[in-house]
C-alpha cells in the first residue's frame, strides 16, 4: 500500500500540472479538476482500482465512470 504522504505529493503534482495546463491554454474547468484530484489519486495510485495498462482488455479489471 502507498503511504499517505506519497498520495498527497501525487495530488499536489497533479493539481500543479492542471493549473499550468489551464493557464497555458487560457481555458479549462479548474475547480472541478482540483476538487476530484484526491479521489482519483486514491483510486488509481492508492491501489483501490484493479487495472493493468498493459492489458486493457483484462476481464477482471475495474471500470471507472465519471
């Protein structure tokens, strides 16, 4: 399991990159992106969802719909 500190660091990095991308493009849904970051980090980096990028057709994978 990943430590809380590592998940917090990943959330911060994603928020920082999101803001940079929105500033560069001059548009974006910043508030919705920032508010769901912790949830998505927990799911994807915290080991909650079962998935394998190298095997996208894996029958036992979890599916996430936003």
